[in-house]
């Protein structure tokens, strides 16, 4: 295992808060656990995917706890 793999495997997940998109996305689904390095989230939803991009990190005590993502687009599943 190289040093890069060791470094990324020790990163603790943080909460991602998903803003925007369809109102049919349940509130409990709008909170996801992700790597603090993630820039995008693709959420399966009603036969397609809702895409979210990182907009900001919420830092309350010097420790990254939550990351805000905003909705950018929807794509449909291919048949």
C-alpha cells in the first residue's frame, strides 16, 4: 500500500448537507456521510440521479464537521 492510500484511508467521514433540488427528496436523505475531500455527490432518486456540488464547509470549532452541497442538475438512468 502506498502512502497516498494510507493517508486517504484514515480520513474520517463528515456530514454533507444537500441543499436545493426536488422537494421530493426526503429530509433524512439530505444528510449524507462523505469524505471531506468529496466535491460532488450523485444521489439516486426516482429513476435518475440528482447531482450536488460542494459549496462550503461549516467549521464550528476548528474541526470540519459538515459540508454544504447545492443541487446542480438531474440526469436520467439510461435504458
